[in-house]
């Protein structure tokens, strides 16, 4: 059951798609509420056992207890443990303990979740005075998630090719850079489905333009790549460059489609292109206009995009830079000392992503003037929605890949996310494992982290371990920052191992894609904490570094340097499958309980649940991309003591007709079919 409580006059965020009639606020269960002048605080007493799940992209573990989290979309490339905000605002959490319920705080401004930070036993949620609050009661954790997901609407389904391995790097500049990457993969027989275009493909960082010196025949180049079965995925940034005769700028100004300042002038910020205006994507006309702009790239053959810098990130605003320079100028003839040094440093440092700027930007929400700070978390959502809504018109039958850096619940209907600028740190491999199920709870299913880490120099072993986990994320993209060590897998010494591991991804893809689509269609989670599938099992509740992937398997990735294996907890008897290549595998039943499992650096381990099966693609040496995967002719890996049945979801992976019943193939396997083995036709 879902109960709604309305405080003040909330802004319609379009996060939810179901109309729920509000209850009397005084009747809200679980929480004590304090209504202040401009905020509402909800307090809940936890007991020792209470676990808190959710909050999407946030830092820290699967169990969120023991820290505070602030929903206020932040462009922060240093994801250390002390951070309270990342790029997304996903205000849904589940309390699991004596009481079990979900809480969704639908407020697009700043919301704080103090989950046992100030007081280990207290949850304190602080939101703006105008908020829509939902409480969800359910039979179990999965049921609570499912109800929430019905409330917020069906998740975005990516095209099937986007389940292939993808390579990206900030620094690819021209056709030849990309050809070199594709050659690097193909020469080494490593499959590849996409290469990303970061900001350097644009002419002077202008959205929807292509630098014609670097890409003299863009359309021809897209086709050349298509022949190699490689999709090109360009980045789109939130800021529109201010430049005379640049049509996107000229039109936006003329039609009044940009965000304004207090006085009604187009707000001027500076990001990569230099000075920019932000499209007012909270205005439906402006949103439709901006979305239409993607058309020119789609018409040239592009079928995937990533939306960046849409918190929106601001290096500085024109107004505040001027003020800062004035302040510094005033210091000119004074005696400069260490204090002045720190003062100048602060003046400059505080210019980026500053609250003062967010408070000085205004939206026209279809007739209503709204201060950006109050709706800050909706920007990335609506930039991506602009694209998603336009795609329905531009390519009504075709699924286009789309994901965003910033997001709010509701955006999951239009695209996925990636988890932004992580670093090549072992701790960030673990972080990405922990982010995945929390994101899935919030409806964000097409997601993944930058494999190998974005910032800092990766090492070969970290990249390999990361691939062993990234193998399971729907978005499997290796991405890194300019200036860091090159991270394409063929640039390392153990190319053969990388090749084998990436090829295993393609062997697993019939299962991964099938599970992904089922989760989209059934409002399920693709990655689950163990406790979601084994609610009666006490130890499962404490496991922070293993996940259920779909219904048939569990994974326990290695995420520490120099480890030769790790302890794994099995909540039930399972079949351990170790693979070093698509062809080489060993299978061994392992009993419920704790085990030390050795895992070689080049080895993938999965655990198959009892009486479960999963489809595996039969792949050969010629495999280059998803186009070479035969979804009809699969093998079945299973741990069948009795019998198992599997709903194998298959479609063309490209059209939007994915609700058809004929896409479901119910496959049954009994013990005798396996004749002592574990893989059968
Ligand atoms: O200020 O476009 O998160 O993936 O490579 C950095 C350059 C801007 C941030 C994105 C990252 C991308 C980078 N962008």
C-alpha cells in the first residue's frame, strides 16, 4: 500500500506516474514530524537491527546507516567517503527491521537524510516545506520496491547493442583516434560495440556541432564505423555556447528558451565552451526545442548519447567572477600576507558550482517563475527527458541509447545514468558494486561505473578486476580522463586475459539482457543485495560485497589489490562456476556457508542458484560485436537437482515492441537432461 502526505504546495516534479490521494498528515505512521517555517523534519527511531537501503547513487555501503546523505546534485569529481552528495538525487529509501517500509521524498530541492549519523539510532529526514511524501508498506523488500517502481513508472529499456563492451576516453579527438581504438580491439579479437565521443568532437564545444577538421565527413565516418559494428556515442553538455551566428544560441535567445537571472536576462555561466546559457528544460516548450536538436545527429546515423554537466555544473558565472575580481582588486595596495593568500584562494575556489549561483538562476515552469535552487535536482532529469521525449518523435520505432550524469527519480523512464567521475582506486570498485542495487531500487537499471576508474592512473590488475565486475553491469564502459594512463585493454600486457574476459561478457549476454528486460517490464531489480532474495537468512543482511544478478546467479567480485581470492558467503548451496575464457570452465557445487574461494586475476567466478538455469551464447573466434551473438541458439548452464524453469526474454533488441508476450520463452530443464554435467544444449 502506498500512502501520500502533502506538505505545503509541492512543485510537480513528474517523478511519479500514479495519482495517489493524500492522507491526513497527522496520520503518518512511523515518523514523528516537526514542521518548521521553511522545512519539515521526519524522525524515526531505529533499533539495533534496522537496516536502511536505497538512496540510489549515494556514497558508502548498501546499508546506508551511519552517515548523512544530501540530495543536491553535485559535480564533484572526488568521491571520497566524506562526501555527502554525488550527481544524482534519489530520495527513496527502505527501512528494514522491526518495521519495514519505503519512504520517498518528492522534493526537487535540497533534502537531507541523516541515517544514524548524528545519533546512530535515529533517522532524521529534512526536506523543504513544500514536499510530497510517500510511505510504502509491503510484504517484503522486493514487494516494497515493486510498488515504488509502479508508482514512478516503467524504467528505460536500452537497445540490446548497448549491452556490448564499450570504450571511451576523454581525449579521443578525431576520426583517426577512433579508428585506432577500433583497430586495437579488432586486431586483438576483442569484441567492441561502441566508442564514445567526448567533448572534443564538437566545434568549440558547441552542442550539436561537429568539428569538420577532425571529422571531415561525419556521416561517412558513422557509416564506416557501422560496418565495423561499432556505434559512436557523442556527449551532449548542458551549457549552450554564447556565440553569434551559432543557431542553437541565436534561437534560444530569440525564443526566450534559456534560464534567466533575477532581472530576467539570460543567465551567463562558464563551462567548457566558455560563456554559456542553460536551456530551461523545466519549461515544456524549451524542453521540446532542445530535444529536437538531437535530430541532426540522429539523422546522420547516431543512435546513442550521454548527457553531461547537467547538475548543471558551473565553473563560474560571469557576475560572480566580476565581483570576485573586484574584491581582489581592492586588495591591491594593501599589505599582502598569508591571510590575503587564503582569502584570494577562497574567492576563486568558491566560484565553481556555488549555491549563490544556483540561487540566482530562474526557470519558467510553464508560466511559474521558480528559483533554480528550489528545483536544482530536476535539471539533469529534464535535460535527459528533453532528449527522450524528442526521440519518440525523431525515431519512434527505434531504441536510442541515452544516459545522463545528473538525475532525479522520474528520469529513469527516459534513460540510464553512469556514476560519474570515479577514480582508479580499489575502493571505487567496491563503491560501484554497492551503488548498483541502490540505483536499481530507484528504477535506474541501465547503469554502470567508468570501468577502470575515470580519474588517476589505472593499474592492470585493477582494470582486470573491474572488468570482472563490470561484466555484469548493463552499461559496460571503460572510460578515463584526459591526462591519465591510457586505459584501452589492449594497451596492457595481458591482452589475452582481457580478451577472454570480455568475450565471457558476450557469452553471458543472453542471460544479462533477458534479466534486464524482465526487470524493466516487471519492476524488479537486476542487482539485489542478498537479503532481498534470502530475507530469512540472518548473515545475508550483513553482506556488502556480493550481489544477486537477476534470478539465477550470485556474484562475489574481488576488489582488493593483490588478492588471490576472497571469502564468499553462500546463503544456500550453489554451483560455483569458474571461467578463464568462454570455453574453459570448471563447475563445483559449494555448500551454504562461508568459504574462502581462490580467484585468479584472470578468472571470473559466478555462483548459480540451485534449480536455476541460465542461457549462454555459443560464441566463436569470429565474434566482434553483439551482432554476432545468436540469441536463438543458446546453451544452458544450470545447477539442477530437480528441475528448473527459466523465462527467457528475447526480442529484436532494437524496436520498442518489448511488451509483447511472444518475447517470453519458458524453458524447462530437468536433472536427467544434464547427465552429470552442467552445460547442455
Ligand atoms: O569537466 O567531457 O563526467 O565523463 O569525460 C569534465 C569531459 C567534463 C565530466 C564527465 C566525464 C567526461 C568529462 N566531463
